[in-house]
C-alpha cells in the first residue's frame, strides 16, 4: 500500500517497507541522465590527470637524456 507524501505530490511511501518512492518518471530519468553526465566528466578528468602525469614523466626522461648527452 502506498501513501502520498504531503510535502511532494510525486513521492509516495511504501507502508510495508517505509521506502519513499518517486512516481515522477521524467524526474527519475533526468536524474539518471545527470548522474551519467557526472560520471562521464569524472572519467574524462581522470584521463586528463593520467595524461598530465605521463607527460611529466616523459619530460623528466627527456631532461635526463639531454643532461647525459651534454655531460656524458
């Protein structure tokens, strides 16, 4: 049995489990889309950070090679 939440018409409470459920399917879909966008942005940021680290390692290797070439 479901009972509407007074403060929000799109929410209902399942009386057997006490769970609050959103009946606004469009809002649920918007939330899922937004969460997917956030996850994608986090993945892109992680890839950028990885590339920055790798680029720094390459720069350090080049510095070492150049210093060996000049001094070695």
